[in-house]
C-alpha cells in the first residue's frame, strides 16, 4: 500500500504570476469587467453587467494563476495539480498514472523528470469530460522525454471545456525537473507512464501538486 505523500502546495506567495497562454481568455474578460465598472455610475445596464463580469474576471485570474513552487527532490514528480484518477498496469510493463485536473486546480504542467524533450505531438480528437473513459480519444498532446530512466511518456488531455493545450517548449529542449512545460485551459487530465520496474507511490483519490508530489517509490 503506498504511503501518504505530502501534497500541500509549497508556493512562494510573493511569486504567483499568470500562466503563459492565458491572454486570449483573460484579456477580453478583464477588459469587459473594467469597462462595465467604469460605466456603472452612468448606466443601469452597465451596472447590471458589472457584477457578473467582475466575478468572471476574478475567476479567470484565479484559474490562470501560476504560483512558484519549491521543487521536490525525487526520481519522478507529479506533472500536474489534481487527483489521481487511476493507476493502470500497461501491456508493455509500464504503469500509467492518470491525474484529473478540475477547474479549481492550477493548470500549468511541469516536467516530471529532467531530460530532453524528444517529441511533442498534437493529436486532434473529441472533447468529452476528462474523467470519462472515452476521454482517451480527446484532443491531446503527447510528450516524450529522454531521461535517466529512459523514455518517459506524458499526455496532456483536453476536457469538455478545455479546447486548447499550449506547449511551452519545443522538441529538442533540455528541461529541468519541475520546469513549466505547458498549459491546459480549464478542466482536463494528465497521464504519465512510469517505466517497467518503477513502483508507484501514490494511490487513487490522492491529491497531487505539480513539482511537489513525488509519484514513484524511491
């Protein structure tokens, strides 16, 4: 039975920033809120719009937060904030750990190990909810990293609302463990495949924090 991991975020409160790739959603929302608030004193219609627009803008700012993290030392760390949805042995000996990300989670994903990005492949697909089994056919980006453990595969899967995955680094980039590598907009899922012989040290239902929660047993 996996032992309990410390999954509470260790964010630097002074270092919270907004995620790269947030602008297409964030800027129009904030602009609408600011305009409606400015006109609220002169227009009842603007005043009616101002409250929900401001609430939506605040929600967007919260959703697209990108806090600094004190990166955990370990062989494999979680690439995503969320909850472990499933742990499944694969036919080739690997183990897939699927992490479901709700709209309340930070949606910036991080490199699970240090290494070189050997491929970043975008695969078109559907948009069923990320917790649904059929989400494996959703829009996704498949990553491969050349690491000290060999090839590590990670998949960013779009959900029913998240229709855009934004990779931050291209093929051939050397990344450090815990480095930001991409963003999924809104609820979604991240799968990571642990190589044969690497034991999982998280359990279904456990919360994970990108760059903080170790997911293998050392």
